[in-house]
C-alpha cells in the first residue's frame, strides 16, 4: 500500500464502518445487496450514510481498504485451518 503521509493519517483514523462502505462500493451492487440482506437495519443505515456522503474514493485509499480486508480474510482462514 503506497499511501502518502496524509492518506495514511486519514486511513488510520477511518472507522470500520467507513472502510466497509468503501469495500462495498468497490465490490458492486450485487455483492452489497447480498450482504445487506444479512445485516441489521442499523448496520445498513450506518454504512449507507457513509456511502452516500462519499463523493469519490481515492484510488490508494480504496486499495488500502482492499488490502486490509484481504489480510483479515487470510488471517481468519489461517486460524480456522490451524
């Protein structure tokens, strides 16, 4: 992940809900719809607020969110098989 110092500071201060919103935007409407069907109304509302308030997602921030998600998935797979 190649973030500038300002981007890194912004990324570090982002809430998990903000990161989830960015991830879902990148995954697309079909995946988001499928995931929303399994979430509570409160979670959907919070995530939707962040999606609606984001004008655009910087490429590097989006990539950092994807990398963090991938790392989480990989660590969970390791724990489940270990």
